[in-house]
C-alpha cells in the first residue's frame, strides 16, 4: 500500500483498483487455502465447532520433527496382545479428556466434521471449506492421522506408539482375516468399540467394497473376495494412472463444494464408510442420524475404527505411487502445495500444516509394515494365470454392430430404474491419458444418497451386475452430508479407460459403448450434461 501511495494514486482510485483486483482474484485466481483460525471461523448447525475460548499458544508453522527411528504402522489384525493393550489404553485416555480439550475423541470427531463443508467460513467468503470430493482428500486425512497419532503418543507418554492400519483391501483367505473388522475394535466394552455400526459389519462378515447403502448382503465370502480385488484393480490401478484421476478435481480457495472425487475417495474409501454405518442409528439417541457413525462425515471420526481405516487409505496412497504405468505422483499446482490446514498438536496448541509437508511419509517419521496387496494384480496370485472372462463376451463383429446401433449421449436422458446406454466417440489423436468424463451431474434430492456404476460394452446389465465383471469401469457415490446447505451443482465423474479397453481386448474401437446403472436406494431421477473422452496430462496441466 505504501508503494501505491507513492505513485500518487488517489485513495478513491486505489479503492477502485483494489475492488477490481479482488473481483478478478475471486473470479479467476486459483488460490491456495490459507490456514484457518479454527475456534473463531466456525459456524456449524451440526455442533462441530471446536472449544472456545482457545487456551493454547498462538498458532505456529509445522516443522518436521527430528527422530531416530521410524515408527512402523502395523496391520490391525496382527497386533500382539501388548500392542492391543496399549491401543486400548490410548483411546481410554482420549475418551476421558474433558469436552474443553480439543484432543478429546469427541473433539477429534468435531475437527473432522468442521472441515466437512458446512462449518468453516473464511471472512468474506460465501461458501464453507470442503476437504472431501477433491484433491485435498488424501493430504488432509494424512495430516489428521499424523496429529491424532501424536496426541495418542503424548497421552500414553510413549512416542513409539503408532496407529495400526486396517487391511480391508486384502482379500486373502487367511486367519486372522484381514478384511473383516479387526478383533480389538469388535470387542464390546473396549474403548475401541462403537455402538453405531451395522450388525453385519462385525466378524465374521467381510468388508463389501461394492456396497451402496451398507447393511447385510447375500453375497458369499468367495464372491466378495473376487469382487473386492477386481474393483480395486479398476479403481486404483488401471482406472487411476494420473494424479488428477487418483486425487480428484482441484479445489481452490472459495470454491463451491468439492467438484469431483478421485477414484479412490468414492470407492473403496467411501464404501468402507457406507458398509459400517448403522441405518437405524437414531434409535441410539437424538444426536444420531441414519448411517452414523461411519456412514456420515459429521460423526465418522467418533468411531475409533475411523483411524485404522484412514491409515490404510494413507498406506494405499503410498503403495499407489509405486505401481508401474502412468504418472503416479501428487498434484503440483501451487494452490495444492501451498494450502495450509490448521490442526491441534499433542499439547492442544494450534499448528499450521502445509500440504507440501504432507507428501513424504519418510519426513513425517513413519512407515507401514509390508502386507500383501493381491488387488494390484487383479486378484491373481503369482504363478496363476490371469484370465478373467468378460461377463459379456462380444466378437469383433458384434462389437461393431453394438456401436453402430447405440445412440449418442443426450443431456435429456434420465437415469432412473433402467440402465441407460450411449456411445462416446474416441478422438483420433490422443494427447495424454484417455479419460471418460461425465459432467454436469444433477442429483435432484441432495439430502438422499445417489450411486451409480459404469460399464463398457455391456448394455444388458442390471443393478445386481457388480464390480466383479471386467466390464466394470467405476462407481459414483453421492453421500449426503447431514445439515449441509451448500452443494456444488455441477459434479464431475472421471475414470481412465485406456488400459481398461486394452485389458478387454477392445483397444481398436473408435467409439465406446457406456452403460450407467443406478445402484442405490431410494432411486433418483439423475441426469448429466455430457459424457465425453478427454485427455489428462496432470500433473503438468490440471484437468
Ligand atoms: Cu473425511 Cu473417510 O472421511
């Protein structure tokens, strides 16, 4: 300002220029999110605000902590008796903290809820901050786990304590079972137990990563194992070869809700939440909503299983970066790297953590114990042949005639009980990773769930077909947020289709035949503006 004054500008033209600049900034700038003052910037109808007045020191900038040895996060189903006792003690201590302490389990729940799109308002901004449904999903939750773990270490007076991970991604038929609820979390009376979980999420039920509304299923354990491996292969390996596909769409300061999740966020991450939630939770008390705790953003982090769920999400992020093929790195846009989120440290002081300081777990001082990931090879174990037959085997001729008889996508088409099928042309010259994009998704009732699945070259699907078919090309999940007022009306769904077509033996086609089928209840009259092939060159160019 001093500089402007010295150019001889009048205060009025300065004001005008400032207003104009602010308008330009709001309209065009892709700005990082500045660290929020959590206790004062909150306005939540879900009672998600952190305790006030703030009693800690002024917020400080995070710096990596010096350490001598890495802490190793271990699989929750393989913990020793001693490790289980220590973990239970940690949550007993955390639950015992008073409501005025931001480190209590209730306040950790609120901290997650606070960052969930209807509570954190920056001065002068119209819309609340959102860390889901976009590219901050992975780093924000990594930071949350990091600070949560440091708090537990402090409560235990033991910095060797680590959070375990719940290996729900692993479908091996072994004992103890990796993909059922880990035993310590399932024991009634334990500090790790939570009442607000659905009955069919307790052992011996296996995690159904392809569920829409959770609850019980008639699928056999063998079916679930195959389905889980294959859907993760689609969502995390062949369908997500770029940062944009894996992390989700950009979210800039001031945006109107998250515009679109990465493949990982919707499924399997989101389906684990849906699978655990208890539909009739309101019978437990007035503070509950249907599908609490894990099935709602607002209360999810009150269930201690939230944490081994999210350390596994964190682990899969690490593993994904080493899968061959594609550009498996993080977004590099300055608005991503320079965003700062505020957390409470182990002493209940506010700390500002930069996204660029959450991208390398080595610098954060932890590693994951290695554990097999059969989904990386489509569930095929070494030494066995990888031949998964298509559910709808089509000859080259039948494929061509299917393409020519399929109409083009129209924005007036309504997806209701019957699947809709349309064709999408593949541009002649490819300029990056080939992505199927469905945009302008309209969900008429945003307070209810909406789910659909996409298949390629398989028009005769039903809502029962499922992700075990190689034609499965991704899932869209809309999980409503209780009390949420602001929604982005223009959601986008994307999936990489190049490797999928190759895998299906259909790399030669000029158009793809896409079928969308709604899988959740209640059914909604869904529409979308367009479906097309686009090219992804992230991280160099943001999509
Ligand atoms: Cu913030 Cu698994 O959700």
